[in-house]
C-alpha cells in the first residue's frame, strides 16, 4: 500500500514538472492562457479553454488564486502561475487597451513578470508587447510596442515611448491609433 502511494506521488510530481503555467490574458469577451514545457522550454502560445498542449487540455482558471486546471486522459492537474525570475517580480495588471479610433478592449487582466516581455493577443493580427523593468531608483519602466501583421506577411510596428512609474502606480500611453491604461 505504501508503494502505491509513493508511485502515485511520484507520478503526480512528474506531471507537474513537465509543464509550467506561464501567463494569462483575459478580457470581458475572451481568455487566453500560456503553458511552457519545462524541459524543452517550448511555449504553447496563447490557448483558450478547451484547447490542448502536449496532451493537456485547459479546463478552467481560478482568477483569485492564479491557478489553471488541466486534464490529460483521466488525470486532473492544477498549476499555479509561475514565479518571477526577479524577487517580487510577478504582477497582475488590470485596465483597458485602445485599438484604432473607436475600439476599446475593457476589463483586461493579465500577468506580467519583471524583465520578461509579455506578448498579448489583442485583436486578429495585432499584439501588444509589454516589458516591465525595475530601475535602479526603484521605479518601473514599461517598454511597449504594438505589432500588426499585414497582408503580405510583414509586420508593422508601432513603438510607444517608455513609461516610468513608481511601484503600484497606474501607467498608460497612446501611440498613433493604439494605447493602453493599466494598474498593477
């Protein structure tokens, strides 16, 4: 009986070690989640509920605890959002994104990690690239750009000026027809 429980524990631990919950991006209309295979460092890209990566299907997301539930065959696996490489470097931002003249995406909630670029799918063919960096003075610099895929397969990049704020302070920018406003 002890051997059975030991094997069950080792099996569950190895399942968790295979995948990492790398990030989330939710709006009032849709939600996206990213997983990473730990050993190969291969990313799933952005997935929706019901989609699969490496045999694991996304079942649900607990926003309060940042825990995603996956299912593979008859096994259920819960993964907590990964830790930041930088101490106290994990944050959740909320706010809105402007795309074009009259289009605004409300109720955005997303994960950010200091020193890591996050690429959020904001509209078909348009992504927001956002990188928070801790400065020596204790403030945070947010680097951002909007990338739009055009018909010929090329990309148009709209770079926004960097925004520097105190920790926990709201930040936002407008660059051409794109913009955002977030609060950590």
